[in-house]
């Protein structure tokens, strides 16, 4: 993997990171105690009665699912950025072979090669 390619991947990782953090901050607050952990804002005490309360709780649980998936993506992006710094980017965490460029281009935060992903 050459430097130009890694630079390109790093750029798209950074863009992705900004985007993910923006999305997360729209409905979650960064947990100050845990690095990289976000908490979905719990709805305020509703003023519109029970019906509105049920709607807000539903929205909260939907947000929790979205938060989890965004958080996982953000963690992988951060891991990949750290790997670029260490010069260990693009290596499968399981079998230690180089991840295909096509895969990196599609998912720059990939931690596993195509073969290992299929096995999971
Ligand atoms: Zn692998």
C-alpha cells in the first residue's frame, strides 16, 4: 500500500469522523467519563401528557439503536486513524494479511479482510 493511497484513505476517514460526530451530537452527548462513548439524550419530562410521553420513549429507543451503530463506526474510524499513525493500516486484525484496496476504498475503516469478514 503506497503513501498516496493511505493519504487518500486518511482523508476520507477524517471526513467520515466529522460526519459521524455531527450525527451523534444531534441527539447524543459525549460521555465525559468514557473516551469515545456517547449517551443518547433522554427525553425531557413531557408537557403534553402520556401520549406524547410514549412517543418520546419510542424515539429514545430508536435513537439508542442508531447511536450504537454510529458509535461502532466511529470507533472503527478512530482505530483506523491510529493505525495509519503507527504505520499498521490496512492489515487484517485476524489473519494479518493486507486488506484489498477495493475494500479499503469502499470501507476505509475496515479492520478485517473480505475472507475474515465472511467468517464472522
Ligand atoms: Zn483476514
